[in-house]
C-alpha cells in the first residue's frame, strides 16, 4: 500500500550513520546479522535479534568462583557451596579464586584470575566491586561473568553512574555479564524427571520467580532460570531470543520490571513469534505508582505503559497482571497441544455454576458454540430432559457418579465445534467428585482436545485434587475460574497469532523514500512548523490535504477563495500557533468575498493583539461529511517514534480513545489498531451516516509510520487533527496538522 513512497535514495550522512549503527562488538557467537547495512531499517536500527550464544553460560565446562570461601558464617561460603553442587550436576570443573587460600572445600585455589589453569566459560564474582576484575577477565578470555554485588543503579544516581562505568568496561572487553544485583537462581536444582516441553523463566527480581519455579512440584517442567538483575549488559531480550531457539523450551515466562532497550525486546519477541514459542510476561508499571517503584528498584526506564502494551500485543507477547496468572498461563501454554477448534464447552453439575462460568467466558472473549440439536439429543440419553445441555451443559450431578459421566464427557469432546472442555468443580463432594475427576483425566488421555478443571476447594488437600488432577500431564488444573479463562484465551490467541504471523521486520523499509529529501528540507530543529509547512510535509508523503493557498493580503484572500471554491475556511498560519480555535484564529463557512475580506482583517488583528507572528493566512477548501480522526507520532523513551490513531477533533481530549503502534508494523497491524478503538463503530456509519473509508485511513496510518521511521530523528511530535475520513471510496483529508521538530 505504500508503493508510492518506496525508493532507493539514501543520503551520504544517513548511510554513514546506518553503517555505524550496524557495528558489532567482539564477544561470543551471535544469532543475527546486524553488521550488514541491508539488515538495518531506514533509521539505522537492526532488523534481526543480536543474540549471544548462552549455552556455555547455562552448561559451562569450567567455572571460576572469584572470592570463594569455606569459612562458616560468611555469606560467600553458602554461595560457594551451592555453586560447587551445581557444577557437579552440570559436569563443570570448578576453580576457586582467593588471594590467601590454598584450597576451598578441598578444591585447589588460585590467587588471581590470571593464574587460572585453563580458559573458563563462566566466572562467578563474589566481590563487592566487580569493575576492577573486568579487564582481568577479558585478558583471561572468560566468556561470561555473574556479578551479585548490589549498590548500583537501584540505589540512585551515584549507583547508576557506577553501573554505567561497569557497563562501559564490559562493552569494551567483549565479556558478557549477568547483573549486577542478581542472585543464584540460575544455579538452582531443576527436576530432570519431568516430561514434556519446559518453561524457561526470566526475572529481574529473583523472589518473583519462586511461584513459577514451584510448578515443578506440580509436575510442570522448568529448564532454565535467568535472574537478570540490573541488566548492565545481558538483558531480558537476550534470554528471550536464546530461549526461543532451545528445542526443550515450550514457553518463556518473564517478570519484567523495566525494559533496558525497547528495540531489542521487540526483536527478541519477533524471534519467539517466528519460532512459535509463546512469551508470557508480567510487566510492572501499569500505574504511575508502580512505575516509580519499578524504577527505584531496577534503575531502568519503564516506558509509557500503553506503548509497552501495544508493543507486546504487536509481537504476540501475552501480558498478564499477576504471578498466579503467570504460573497458570505459562503452564497451560507449555503443555497444551495445538487447538483443534476454538469453541469452548462448559460442563458442570450445577446449572448456576455453568451459567456463571459461561457468562465469564463470554466476557473474556471466548466463543461458546450452541451444541447441535443432534448432540443435545445424544446428551439427553444420560441427562434428564428438563436440564439444559445446549452449552453450558448441566449434567445434574448424579450422572457423573456412574458410567454416564464418561459418556457425557466423550460426547462433548466429540463435537467438532468444541476444542476446549471446562469443568468447574466448586468444591469436593465425594464420591461423585472423585469419579468425575477420574473420568476427566482418563478422557483427556484419549483426546487431542484441551480439558480444563477448576478445582474450587480452598483446602486443596483432597486426593482427587492432589493425586488425580495434579498427577495428570494432560488435564490443565486451575484454582480459579478467572485464571482458567484468561489462560485458555491466551492459548487460543497465541496459536491464532503465530499461525498467520509474518514478521513486520521482514517488510520494514531498508532504503529512504524519495519523500525524505523534500521532508528533511522542511525541518526546523527545535521549532514548531506552521500549519502551512506541516501540510507541505504531509503532501511530501502522499497524505491528502484540502485545496488551499497561503495569502498575505485581503485582496489575495478573495482571489484565493475564488480559486479554491466557496465555501472556504480561513486560518491564521504561524510557527508558534498550537491551538488556533481557542484564540479565535479560525473562521469557517465563508461564502462571499466580503466575508473573506472581513475574516482576513479580523484574523490579522487578533494575531497582532495576541502577539502571534504569522507567515500568512490560509484560505482552505471546506471539507465536510466525514469522521474526525487523529493520527500522530510521538517519541517514546524506550521504543522511539510511535504512531497513534484515534477519534479526533474535540473527542481526542475528552474520550482519549486511541491505539498505539510501534514501527515497524504492517497493514494488518494497522487494521488491528482501528479494531481496538472503542469508537470504531463511527467508521461503520451510525444514525444513517455512510460507512467511512477505512482503507484510506489505514493508508494514512501506514504513510505516517513511514514518516516516523524516516524522520524519527527530526520529529518530536506530529498531530494530524482532525483527519477527516470521508465516505467509503472518497479518501481521507488532513484538515490540520501540527509538527514539532527535535
């Protein structure tokens, strides 16, 4: 749709910057090609994830423990003991490093890193200040290091400065560092007796990963845990990218307090989406209070939450709000197979329970198909006729206590419209509940459809729950209806997303369009453009504006009105005018030469009175009969230029109904942005109005995105408001525009 703005023009200065941005630092092997200018977009940013090979971090052959101790009562002693046990499990040789010890726990000790008997894969630094060791580690060609020390960015500006020095030293060295302010979670004991795909866990606060780690006790496999800490070097994105490539990983679960690099995170999420590996994340900072807390704890930017939300949604990251949701959703996605159908059936022993769950499921966006008349007749062989079995299915209770229960379950699962069976058990009622869960487990073993049970008992010690349900690797068991429904929705959404996924990075423009040179010439660094100049910028990118002329006299205004065609709109145009209407600097519906002359004099008089400098007065074609929208560009601290679309005119400030897109994105993502608006029905036509030209609106969004990609270094803010979307087939017209240059 943007064929008219594609091109091969690249300025010398931009090409030099693009090549510079593609330089890689030395270090371990990477998956990605960011050193090739062809793999950078028009803004010089990479299009592929730059991923360190972390195999020797998690499974090293040799480990140095710097600051090792075996003196009881010292913190380093407990850490050393745990590292020795971990190294034995993974088959790694351990070399304690201490200047005054001959041995630690019976293992020969060397005095310094320089005296290590071999090149080591991983150095664990049990020292208060890791900075002096970085150069030594680099000279010894150590691949990875872990710094537990605290007192860095999480403590304030002085600590942040110390962390910057550490990060700079690591960057120069080629060493890859985990931390500082991390912990021992990477060296936990993982159960190796559990089957199936595993969860790989990433946390910035180690304690927050404990509930997910505990899933092993419920039979859910974990393979890795990356506690990223302050992320002076290795960050969440690095681990997402690497975990996505590991064959044993079925899902990546993350607790994220702040993103270090928005672009790196998008590339990592893109890699996971390409590999069809789901990423489930808790991202702290939905509220202002939460954002402040996260920043004080990790010393990193949290970013505007609506932008973070949009970025995650664009690349298929499943955002959840709590650790319980993280547990349940990750466990389901790791273990459940590909959906056979998206229909959900609810079956319960209580009509009230079934109706309640069905209501909640529908509100959660799940589809509950009405079972066919034939299927209902089949179910009524075992369920009394007076009970409803259309979906939800009320089995009445007694049938689940004998052979009828299994027949009911099998009949529901056999329906081709049903891909998920949810059975809420509000509390134990032996022996019926015991027979019911056994039948559900047995049925789950024989079907390729998803069977979910919500065990509502607050006790959780019942054998039916502890032994039968949790003993099954095929039944997804939940303790709350809400978590069950959100996990099922995430599972269906994920498979729907990846089945049609095409990476926006593959189609991102790599060369500047012919529009760029014209647009660059209009930029005025640090200033706001006049409306006339802003509309010239839009024209350069093929965005339609009204017929208009800029005039500097009343007589010229009258001539322009005749050429533009009555009725006309007249506006004062100046570089420092942001809100013309509030100042009385807009006149609409002018139908005669006398009105135009009077309007010109009034506009210039108001401008003089207000002390507003003008470059002239715009005489514009008056365009009516459309839906007012706003399309704009803002600069996010984490993700760079972002594109916003929403209801425009006065509604933009009243309703704040807008959707955000993080470039690059394609036509489908642009359509999804429109579909997410609360006021999207206005585009379909209401109260007898014709449907608006959605195709034209999508085109404008994509052209504005191209501006954001190419002019991101130049534009601090762009607002097209209102963009009048005309009736279907007639296009869209930018009636006003504001551009603030960086």
